[in-house]
C-alpha cells in the first residue's frame, strides 16, 4: 500500500469513483429514479449547493426535482411525497427551523425514501448493529447515514485505515467534536466498530466509544487531541476554539465537516492529511443510498 | 358559570379530580398495571419529584417501579422494557443528555407504552388531526402529550374557556413562549384548534397559529403580550426576560410550566389567574394516559 498524497485526498476526486459506480448501475435500470429535494431557504449559497447537488444527480441517471417551498409547507410536502409512489427519494436542506422541529421533519421522511439515512429508522439499526434493511430479508443491507459514511470512506483511502484487517483502525485514537444524532454519534459508533478508541466531545463534555459502546470518561480536550491519530470536527459555532497545530501530533489526519472550518490556518502546513470539507463525498454517498433504496424498496413496485 | 378563585386553580386540587377518576377505573381492572420510571440523574430535587410521582401512581392502583440507571444504560433499558409484555408504561425523567440524544431516547419508547405521549407517533397524530390511536379501530382515541393536555385542562377550569361552545376560546389571543416538539408546538396546535389565535415564540422568532395552521408573522413580544388574554411560559433559560405586570393586560391568565419561573414577582398581584407551576396536573394526565394505553393495547394481552 502506497501512502496517498493530499491531492488524492481531494473529496471531489474520491467522490467521483463512487459516482462512476452509481452511473454504471443507473444505466442498467429501465425505470426512472425520481428524487425530490426540498429547500426552504432563500439563502444564495444554500441554493448554489442545492443546484450543484441536482446537477450531479441528473448527470448520473437520477432525476432530481428541486422544489423551493415555504418552511411551514415542508411538513405537508413530505407527507405528500411519502405517499407518492413515483417518488423514490427525498432530500431536505437543513437547517430549516434550527430547533427540534428539524428533527421532527427529518423523522417524518418515510425510511424507504430517506436517502440521507438520517431518520431514526436507520440510526437505530446502526446503534443496534442490525445490518439488514428489513428484518424479513437477509439479502438487503441497511443504509448508513451519508456524512458519517462519507468520512469513513474518505479515511479508508488513507493507509491508516488498514483494509487488510477486519478492524481497520484497531487501537487508533480518534477525537470527534460533534455528537449530533445525524453525524457525530453514528460516526463514533462506526469508527469504534472499526477498532478505534473514539473520544466524542460536545458542549456537555466527552464520552469514550470502544467496540460501539459509549462510556463515561474524564479527559480534557488537550489530552484527547495530543493522543489522537485522527481528528474530526463539526461544530457550527464561531465560539468553538479552532484546533491548532500546537495541540496535535505531526501527521495527524484532520477532517472538518462543519460549514465554518474548525481548524486553525496553521494546520495545513502541519500535516498532509488535512481535509477541510467533505461535501462532495456526502453527495456521492447520498446517490449511493438513493440507488440502494431504489433497489430494495421501489424497483418491483 | 361562576368565576373560579385562585385557590380553585391550585393545580394539585384540579389534578385530584382526574386522579380520583383514574383511581375508580383502576379498581375495576383485575390485572396489575405496571409502569417503569427511568431516572438517570443523581440530582436530589429530581429524585424527590420522581419519588412523589411514584407514590401518586402507587396510591391509585398503578404499580410504578422507579429505576435509577446510568445515562448510557438508558437505551438498552428502553429496548428491554419495550419488549417486556409485563410492562405497560414507560416514563423517562428528562433532561438526560440535554441534546438531540434525548429526542432519540424519547422516540425509542414504544408508542403503546409512551405514557407521556411525547414520541413522534402521538405528536404526528395531533399535527395531522388524526384522533384515533389506531387507524384500524374507530373506537380508540389517540393520546395527547401530558403537559399540553395538563395546561388545556387547567384552563378549562376558568370561565375564559367556554365549555358550552365547540371552540371554547374562539378569537382569544394567546402567547406561548416555547415551541418545543414536546410541549410548545403541540400546545399551540391544540389551543388554535380550540379557536385561539396563538403567538408562539422561541429563540428563532414568532409564528402565528390559527385553526391548527402555523403562519409566518411579524409581531414583537410587546405587541403579542399586550393583546393576549392568556400567556403561557416555558423557557428554561435564566437569560429569558421575565414577563412583568407592565407588559400585560389586567386579569390576563398567566401559566408557567418552566422549572425556573418566567414571570416576574409583580405578576401575582396583577391577576387572580396566575399559575406558576402545573407539575401535579402533568402527573395526573400521565396517569390518565397510562390507563388509556392499558385499555387500548395491553388489557387483552
């Protein structure tokens, strides 16, 4: 195994490999695959991102309708799409209300159309180590949430993830800043399942995950960072103290998935393995999930 | 209809009427009704509250086991209680993690044992105006979440809630500070279903609910408060500016359900209808829900 270069870790390039696979598979499907993206924001960068997602899907054999809706219309839109058998996937651009209601909406999406795999149906399977999409059919694999999956797939391109062993990061220390239900907690579970010792921080303090089991732990940010081989950040808060080169080991792998970068500017000079955004990989995983959902739930219908 | 006095609005006294009804019904049920309460806190006041809840249930024919568990053990405890057919109700003392994971846990409780009716199964029914517990059986009524129900039942003791008409607060203006998925949003839906024009505030701004439909609105706190006949607060944040007598009409009905009172001290002199806590009513509604769930889902088993 040769060491990857920073160039090869460009998320767009890695993502393209997965998108090419999706493309090959969609061309062999006769029926159109229809996804609807719902955006309730008037924010220009959000729109640009949504348009880019749409183009990527469309260019690879998945019809993607982008609908701009009032935020208060989202609930009825989701219910209507859930019951429309011509729609096979639903994507919602969050945050919308920026509170618990966003979680309510996320969970309102029927699991068979939840291409982000962010609803409780899928996260429960992950936490329960249930690998099947439907308990009744052992041939159909469960979905994994897009962003955690994107991060793990990115990491598996680096030789720290030893693909030749069953637990590819056995004994490696990982620090994750974010323990949301959609990204941070599932990611900690997945990486500890891969053998990592994961320190998971949020504003309420740290937890330690080993073998997909969380435990209480008394460790400071400084201790966790100084021991880690992999550091992953996703704190959309400008008050977060950016992780600086002084806090980490040389050649630590640093991945940021927050819209505001949680790493200080000195990080890029300190390590080759610095990935400041994973957006393109998340889109690719979302396309992969779309295809998987279609094959499991919608192909025969 | 005679005007109630502040004394008669003591939530413990109103609650007792509902508890007496529960008591009469449980004595006619041969099979024991079993509820398990899970508390993951070591906090003394929380424990005292949990013990008081337990005593109230036990004294009225519902067996209530209180378990003190590690917070990280809660998930497995809930799953185990869900699958235990001898357990008919589950109550969790929140907050536990104080983040999205609490919502995850709340939704992990099987809806047939969710005596608080705080999980998505029940709130979805409320938002969809679906009054049935099971779509397949028109004789079984859906549950309503405990705290919103407690508040509406308290209000219906006051003559502002005109029980003689179908929409008992037709045209009345209501302000609610809290739009959580568990209390504030369902409460706004319920009160607007009862004819109220509800201004619902949270940290992201106001919404207006009429006929169970939310709409965008541009109204200040001062305007909403000065127009309201009923003001309900539930902001567990010390930075919230307490509602003072200067901001409200005389004889406004004021109800606080937050652990830290959101009304200033001058309120009690300003109106007879000041209810600084509704805890005992919430417990009574929870007992009522327990009995309803037992009758719908567990009696025959």
